[in-house]
C-alpha cells in the first residue's frame, strides 16, 4: 500500500478520533461527577442533532451557529432530568439508575420517532463536500471543524471546572460526596448543574456531528456504547482523557481497518476497553481512587 | 398485447390483459365473492427498517384501487408491525392470523420472514413473501409459503451478467474492481454468492480487494481510503441507505472518481439518497430486482404512483409489495373462496402474465419460489431512475464512464 | 425434595403457588395460539431473567452482556445440529460448557483484577460486543448472514431434536422456568446462597468471615452463564434462525434484565412475575396502539411504565404484592 494512503488513513483516524472524543466529553463530565451510568447519552445527543436540524430547516441556521441555542436547550433538559428524576435515585443501587436511564432512552427514541419519523435526515451545506489538500494529505473540512470544536469544548469545560467556583464545588462533590455535603454544598443542585452542563456538551457534540452524519432515531445506541468505551479508556471524569481515549480509539480503528477488515474495527475498540479495564481500570489519564 | 416501447399504456390495454386472464377462468368470475379477503400485512413499520416498511406499505396501498380496476375481488389489509425484531415478527403473525387474516404477506427482512414462514406453515395459512432474498426460506419443503422475489444467488448472478452486457455495449470495461460491502445479512450472503460466481463467470476484472464494513458505521473514511488505494476502476458496493450517503460524500471528499460505481442492494436508488445527494448521486448504477418499464401494468403503476405519492420514485419495495397484493387477489379470485387450503392450491397454480417485475411473469415452482424473476441496471439521472440494462427493455442510454465529481454541471 | 423446595413457605403461599401451577399447566387447553405464543415468550424471558438473577440478584454482580450467553448457547447447539446432525439434547452440553467457560473467563478477569460495579458491567458489555463482532465474521456458522435450522413441521413432538408443536415449546419453556425456580430455591437455601447474600450485602465483611469470595462469585457467574445458554438452545430451536446482530444485541441483554428488576431483584418469583408483566404489557400496548398511525407511541408508554416502577416501586413488584397478599416470605425473598 502506498505511503500517502497510509498517511491519509492515519489522519482520517485522528480526526475521527477527535470527533469520538467530542461525543464522549459530556458523558465523562456527568459520569465523573455523579457516577450515574447515563445510558441515555446517545439519545440526548440525537435530540441535540434534531435540534440543530430544526434550526437549520426553519431558520437556515448552520449547525455550528446552532451550538449555543441547542446547548442551552440541552442544559435545561439535563438539569430537569437530574433534578426531577435522577436525584430521586441518588442513593439507589447502580442497577436501578442504569435501568432508569435505559428506560428514558427507550422513551427518547420513541419520542424522536413520533416527532420526526424513521427517515434519516441531514443538513445540506455547501461545504459538505469540501476537503483541504495539504501535501499528500486530503483533509475533510467538516472533520477539521469538528476536531477544533472538540478541543475548544474540552478547553472551556476544563477552565470551568478548574477556575469557576461552581466548577470547583462540583469537583469537590466528585471527589468526596459526604465531605461536600458536610461543608454545606447542595449536592443535588450541583449534580443537576453537572448533568445540565454535560448535556449542553452533548448538545454541542450533536450539532457538530450533524455535519458529518445523517440523523435518525436509531442512531443513539452505537454512540452510547462508543462514548463509554472512549471515556473508560481515557479515564472517567478526565476531560483530556476523553479526547485521548477518542484519539486512541479512532486511530486503532483506522489501523485495524487498514491492516485487517474495517468491519472488525469496533472489535478492537472493545478489545482495547477490556485491556484497559484489566490493566488500568482508572483509565489512562484517570486518577487512582 | 402490443408492447411497443414508447407507447403509453392505456387503461384499456391494462384491463384487457386482466380480462384475458379472467376469460380463462369463467367459473371463478361467476362465483364473485361477497366478503373481502383479509390479508395480514406484516412489515417492519418501526425500528431500524421502519422507513422501508413504510415504502412497502405504499406499494400495498397503491395496489388496492388498481386491483379493483383490473376486476379482482376486494381485499382488505390487516397491518401489523414487526418492530424490526424476529421475536415480534413471530408473535404478531400469530396474532394477525388469530384476528382472522386468511392470507399473510411480508416481511421485507429475511430473518423475520423465516419466522413468518414457520407460523404460516404451522397454521396452514398461505404466506406470500414480498421481499426476502435468503435462499433457505424456500428450501424447507414448505407447502404454504410462496416467494415472488429473486433469491440472493440470482441477484448476484444477474449483477455480473448485467455488467458484462453494459461493458460490451459500451465497448469499454474496467480492468480492476474493489468490492465494498456492508457486513450484514444481505451484504454477507451477496458477497459469498458473488465471489463464488466470479470463479465461473468470465469478467473483465478481478477484485483487487474485498472490504467489509460495520452496518452501524458512523464513518467510512478509512474504508474509502483503503478502496481508493487499490486504484481500482470500478467500485462495487453492497450497502443500505445511510451508508450509501456516507459513502458517496466520502468519495467526493477524498476526490476519488472511479470509472463506475455500481451497487447491489438498496441505498443508492432510494428517494432520500437522490434528494440528499442531488447531482452527486447521479450516474451510479444499481443492479437490483426492479420493474420492467416496457410492461403496460408497470406504466400504469408508475402513473398512479406519481399521482398518489408525488416526488417519490417507485422502487423495488413498492413493486414487489404491489405484486404480493396482486398475487393474493389473483389467488382469491381463482380459489373462489377464502378457505386457506383452496387459496394455497390457487397460489400454487398462479400464472400471472400481466405484471410489473422483470421476467416472464408470476408462477411458482414446486418449492414455492418464482425463479423467473430478473434484475435490471438502474442509473440515477437528475433525481430520476432510468433502466439502462438489459438493453432489451432499457428506457435510457447508459452513461459510462461516470463523469468525475468535480466535472458535473 | 418437594418438602425441601417448599420449605418454610406458608399455607397461603403454597396455595398461591399451586393455583399458579395449575393455571400454567392447563393454559394451552384454554388459550388460542397467539396467546400461547405470548405465554411461551413470557416463560422464555422469565427463564432468562431467572438465570440473570443468579448473578445480580443473588451475588450482586451486574451483567449487561447476558445476550452473549444466549447467543453462545444458541449457536453451539444450532451449529452442531446443522453441521453434524447432533441432536440438541446432546448439543446442549457443549453449549453450556462453552458459555460457562466464557463466563469463567470474564469472572476470572473481573474478580482477579477487582473490577467492580459499573466497571464490571462494562466489562460484560465489552465481551458481548466483542463476541458479537466475532460471530459476524465466523463464516462456519454463516457469519452475519445468519444460521438457519432446517424446519419440518412435524405434528409429532420430538424432544430429542426439539421439533414439534407450539404446545411442546410451551411446556418446554414452562419446564425450564420451573426447574430454574427449584434450582434457585435450593441454591438460596444452601451454603452457596448464604455466601452470595453475605457478599452482596457486604463483601469485606464476608471476606472477614472467611468466605472465599472469589470462588463464590465465580460459581455465580459460571452457573448463570450456563443456565442462560440453555435458554439460548431453546431460542435456536424455537425461532430456527440466528443472526449475530439480533442474538448478541445489547437490547436483548437489557430486555432480559428488565423482568427481574421490575419483578423484584433477588427474589425467586420476581423474574417470573416481571416477565409476565412486561411481555403482556408490550402486547397490550401493541393492541391498543395499532389503530393509531403514530409509530413509536407504544415504546414511549412502555418506557414510561418502566420509569414509573423504578421511581415508585424500586424494590420491584413482587415484594409489594407479597406484602399486600400477606404471603409468607421465603428466605431470599425478603430484601
């Protein structure tokens, strides 16, 4: 195989990996703090994609500009979900939380189906076919935007959690739940905020991914699993970990596709997940608890 | 019946065809039925295949008024939903029979259809399969199962022969090819069939690579990059709708214009694809079970379809669902009753000449399979679908080689 | 034996159990074919739920990948039958052995490297998905194009080859479910059951008491895997076709654990009750919504019902009903 082909495949893997990372950031934030297995992650992202689609269809708003609106809407949805429903099960065993999220996922898919039908839909942008040529490399313009957005969103989240008082409080909750309650933090409200912020991220990811993938109600499932793989590999609750996990999964899938059969490639990401769970269960960039 | 190519079929010609059939069965006419035949229509109306189920239902719905005009007795649908799930398919088939269905039709998907076939056979209620290509379905020695759809082997065989005809006609053939197929039930069985046949049928090219991709693929950049690196002149795909769209965009973005892109299976001819891709979806050729545009009933169906569903192209899903309804009504007419045993015998003796699909007509062999059905090469042209091979009844000239992506008006 | 099975169950519980058994035994004579299918599928899911319950309900090990054991059982027995004509009554042994082996591998990795809680659940998903993709490429069993078991519609019931009428499959599913109930009862009453409960409540305390936690957990995984794969053998010969995309699907893993959680985790009756609530609920919703053109409403209501139960009856339906009816609570049904 010619070298430029290999270089192109590796680059495609890197860019895809950044998109994977972007799609997993919200999960990492939520999971890292609340320890809720958000099995409706992909479903929330699909809601975000439909939001961007509606804004495009009715107001001609490009998905990138839809991010603030969709992000705000998803923040509200996420906040309401945690405050109204998930907080009730805060002290319930993990499997009950899982079941609640799985049932919510079923409802969200059904809701999308009722509202938008089973057809795949997309935004038709002038730039949909653009690619940038750098030497032998041909880069897909939309994936480059998505990659930049992934880094920007991760950066914003990082700054928020590191420097904003609310972010610091949320981190305190993540580190020590009882301790946080003892010093007078309103854990439930902070969890709701986290779920909201995580959902806003998921919404932003949905807007960007809509530029790459057509949306339909059954898209969600694979994104949920993918996000879990990425987050566990990178390290739960670590934002840079999510990006690194995404890159690793993207590149290893690309190489598996190149050397073996592309249809085998997600086997490699699950294999990678098993290895990480065994060898470094806190994830590559996670902290040992 | 005159079938000159460019003559529009009059309603009279179509009905005369049916009447000719009716005269052969004078007694059936005399015993015109009172109550309509209850037809259980089992389709994936929700779940991942929900869109396809809805297309099939349009085909069934188009049939009702046309069958009436053709003088067939009334049939009545009992719609049920498999939810794209084999377990559900079994239960809902039981239910629709319990609720009084006298004949069952469906179910697009091979797995679900297998479940339907078992239930129908056990109950002694005839099943008319609209779409399902897996060969084993009619190899089980069933008495009540009838399939009016080419099986996977025939689809693969025709795909090779149609291409040979195309390349000979254009006196130009690709010298190397790459097969890119979705790794699902349909893709895998078609690939196996193709690779087997390639040993026996002389083709101008060999496959430089055979690439399989995940049915849930979110991204086909690696797949296309790998295919492009082979430098093949022909890209042969077996795909579904969503990946067909992903795949085309990826071809354009990676600036790879092979001499031809051919497709076996759905995706490239679907309305959603044509609407979304516009001019970039043009000139791709699908080698699929299709309608014969020269048949009068086809023209009539297309005309009615355009009226009932403006902006939607009639495709495989519509055609074979329409014919399934036709087969049910025809058997009902000849059986003269809704008794399942008599319906079965009438189905076994089916001999419909005035139909839509490619081939001599509708008749079933001892296994309940219609082996005469053929495929056609359909080329996308400005949002319309044109039959370009077989040349015998093509309605358009093929465009080959395909114009490069950046040289399209 | 029976005495031991019924054990400390009170009179009212015995009467209720007897009545339920009578109704289930007589059901095929009373219901139409469609209802029989619904009942058979309910029993099938009840059995899968019972098998899953051994791991989660008894030992507290959350598996979200149980579809892999269903699939392994189905594929091993199915492939041996298709390729070598080996009757499923023999094929079920290698099927259970392979599933047990895979279960042991997962358990070994999970427990040796102390992967716990959500992480363990994700490990089971990873294995299930890994195996699904593996089978997608395993051409000896048809790969993604599926494995079909030849069907002949005998009117004679042949238990050796699992060919027969819907009634036979109904009684087979009933038999499986009753056997699983008896096994669960014996396990819970025995030493292993006590160890599991101790581990489930407090693993460190159990360890301090000298319980070999590793072995007890391994026993739960292996047993649960083998039981589930037997359900897979039933699946193969009842549906007569297998596709990796369907049988290893995570949705099947979720579907089979809904029953026991809704019915009452860790209880004996819970998984059965859960399946007998959810499967008919799904059928009822189909019947109610089929007149409406709005596709999706059924699943919306289904999801809503599950959410309501999770929020308002987090212990599941059975403990609540048992309290209402004043049924005595046999050991293990109290939590």
